[in-house]
């Protein structure tokens, strides 16, 4: 018997279509953007490279410009162990002697070949069918030695000194995925062992990337009490680090995310490789699965501008279709945009409401109140209502009314009371649609 397909039953089909539609705004928002993805060597050691490559090939197909930076820590470790050489660390950094450097070079070569092979697979009926992706590596990273710290010579351990952003950009422009690893070369022609996190963060900063994503062995940023943070602003993260509140593994990753953000990367994420599809979940769902650091708070409740018309139309369309809201053509919304308030998260509009003033009657009309179904029941509707009430008060209006066919109880629970068409401003009475027979509800402000 063939196993059940996720679209075999009607509810499954509806859910599948719903998911795809939910993803559409992100697809639009991400096209042509540059993401730098750093994957820890542990991901490769855990046998998850193919899955990551499948997900990256999907992002590539969606028009996202990708740089993949891989780590090699466990691979170098394994090589050293096989040769009976002891690994030495200080301050969380490997001390790279000649033997360790040889292992780092070998590990990097082997990983690179595995990545190139994974991007080349193209069997039918796999996520890589028709993919035809070119991955291109090169000498993009100039390194310098860490030097001697606390009397300890780190030898061939280095840090990123410069990134050849121009070369990387040219390759991205040509449609390639750019590959980089944790080795860099100095002006004296030597190779230096770097950390994947340093390389990824510096490349992201040099490119002015839209996102830096580190896929590592932690599930995001947690504080010492174990609380997980899905979103943090730079200021919040800096305060937590300074107060020693960040759990140890996250405290290692977080400074790289912060540095990237401070240097102009809009968002920096850390995700667990242990969760299959973590990259897709983080990018295409509202809450994500890891932690995201942003220069500024992501969630805003603000007055709308012309750039928001598209987002508002998308939000209202299904509600107009099913008759919950009256139809408003694009031109009307464009004309009346100044009366709209929107709720935005990470650049996407997910709630809106409009205020129309009837100054002669000192009344305001609340209209087009809508919250994306995926984000309802979280107080968003209430926050929009409060903002509209505040805007009405600022304009000297004394009462707010709403005409509704299906949402009367929601408004009644928030202080509105039933009224008659006669209670509306005179001009509004003339516009009342007797076929729609909406209920009139009024609230004193
Ligand atoms: C009405 C709406 C804006 C509320 O948004 P929201 O972000 O979920 O609002 P809140 O989180 O502040 O409130 C959620 C509460 O309202 C309740 N609610 C939602 N729709 C309701 C309705 N039509 N009638 C009565 N209560 C309703 C929810 O059940 C929830 O209460 P609960 O948690 O006790 O179950 C949203 O449901 C929506 O967009 N609806 C479709 C458009 C619409 O009807 N607009 C008003 C036209 S004038």
C-alpha cells in the first residue's frame, strides 16, 4: 500500500494550500536579498549536510543570493585524534600548531568536496531535481594571526582582516552560490585557521547582507534561567551579555550576531541544526524556531503610508471576498491611506484599521479592522482599536462608531453599545447600505 500523501484528504489539501499562501509574502520580501548562512562543522558530522543543501537550493530558486560558510571543528578534532595529536584550546579558540593547520587544511578540502557534491546531485524525485546550482569558492578572506594572548602563542589561529566583497558580489550577481570556509590567507601568503562564525559575520558585514544565519548546536539564545528568546534587539542582547545573563553556548555565538548587526546587517539569526528544516521554519514562519537579533524592534504599530497599500490590500482581500468587510478598491485606499493604522512585523503588514472623521458630528468611524488569521487572538485587534481611539481623541472626536455584520460581540465586549442608523452623522446615514444591514455600534471616547 502506498503511504498517505499529505494532500490526500480535503482538510489536508486546504492546510497545504493555506501554508503555501502564508509563505507568499516572505517569498516576495526575500527575492534578490543576500543571506549569509554559516553552518557548524557539527551539522556536517551529524549527517545533515544533504538536508541543508536541499533547503539552500530552494532559497536559491526563490531568488535569494546565498553565501554558505562552513565550519570544521569536529572534523579537525577527528583528524588530530586519528594522528594522536592533542587539541589545545585557550579562550575557546583552538591553538593551531603546524599539525593542527595540516588537519584544518585536510578537513576543509574534504568538506568542500562534500558540499560541491551535495549541490551537484540532481536525481529526479528529490528536492535537487532540475536544480543546476554552481557553488564557487575562492580566496575571499584575508586573515591575520591572533598573535600572543596572555603569554599564549596562538600560532596559525587567525582572525578575519578583510573580505573581498567585490569578488563575492560579482559571483552572486552571476547567479552562483558562494562558498567559504574557516581558513584565510595572510598578506605573507600563509594560511590561518579561523572560526566559521567570524568568517560568516565578517562576510555578512562586508556585503551589507540582509541576513546572517548561524546554524549551530544551540537552539537559540537562552538566559541562565533557560528562557528562550525568539527575538532580541541589539540593545537588549548587549545588556544581557554585559550582565552575564546569557547561557554559555549562546554567549559564544551572540557577539558575532551583534557585530554583524552593528555593522549594518539587518537581522542575525542563530538556529539549531538538530531540527530538520530549521532554516525554512526560521525564515518563513512568524515566530521562527531559533533566535533573531535585530538593530531595532521588529514589531511596530504605526500610521500607514502609501508603501503600505499593497500589504493592506492583501490583508483585506479574503475578508472582502467572504463579505465580512465592504470592498475598497486600491484607489480608495490610496486616497484614504492617511486614516489607516497598521501593525507590522519584520516588514510585513499583519493588521490594519482605518479612522474616518465626521467632524461636524464630532464622531469618528472605525472601519477596515482586520488581523491576519494566523496572528489573531493575541491582542492585535485590541491594540489597533486602542490606537484608533487615541487618534480619534487627538482629532477632538467624542464618539467612535462602527458598522459590522459579524463582529458585533467583539466590539460590545470592548465598550461599544448597539445604536440606530439615526444616531450616525447625517451624511453617513445617506451612505448607509440598507442591503448589507450592518449593525451600528457606538462607543463614547
Ligand atoms: C475582529 C478581529 C480584528 C480581532 O482581532 P484579534 O487580533 O484576534 O483580536 P484580539 O486578540 O484583541 O481579540 C481576540 C478575541 O476576540 C474574539 N473574537 C474574534 N472574532 C470575533 C467575533 N467575530 N465576534 C466575537 N468575538 C470575536 C476571539 O475569540 C478572542 O477572544 P477569546 O480569546 O476570548 O476567544 C479579527 O478577528 C478579524 O480580523 N476579523 C475579521 C475582520 C472583522 O470582522 N473586522 C471587523 C469588521 S468591522
